C-alpha cells in the first residue's frame, strides 16, 4: 500500500514501508505482553484458544517476514534475488493480513462467548466490528492484488 499511497522516490517508499511494519510489530508485541501480564494477574491459563494460537503464529511469521524483507530489500542484494523473492514477499504479506483478520475475528467471538452475548446491543456492536474488520481486510487485499493493473 505504501508504494501506491506515498508519492516519493522508491527508497523513501521502502523506508516508510519498513518503519510502518516495524511499528506494527512492536505494537503487536506490546499487545501480546499485555495479554500475558493480564492472564498472570487474573490467574488465567495462557495460549488455550484458537485465537491465541492464531495470534502467536501471526506475530511470529510477521517477525520472520519483516526480517527476510529487511535482509532482501534493504541490504544490498542482486536484482535477481529481489525479483525472485518479491512474489513470495507479497504473498506472505497478504497471508499475514488474513491471519491477523482471523485472529481479530476469533478474539471477538471469544469475547462474545465469555460475556454470554446473544441478542443485545453489545452483540450487534461486536458483529458490526467483525464485519468491518473483514471488509477492511478484503479491500486492502484487493488494492494490493489489483495494484499492478492501475
């Protein structure tokens, strides 16, 4: 998305992409640390749900994606290496987008289950939030997928 929205030289776009992804990773790690701290204080078991498994897998693969991207696109490499890895890098990013959506939606379902929400305003709000997250992810993915045709 940065490559289509930031009108600048290619190196500036790369650095903005790198920084935004690093910020997202740092915020994700802070969120996971907060969850583990809360679970310790409330004496709740850690990593017991599908939501937590998807979340841990997503942040782990995101770290790997970021590191491989850093070593491939910010450290001098041959043009052939970069060109060969680019489709895999894009596919990995799109996969991580959908993994993060799955983590968010399973988290909403988990919260609704714990709160025993059925036919209430809170349940409708969670459903609206879930649909909004899903639609946002679909439109982001479409913009990435169709970017080469624009």
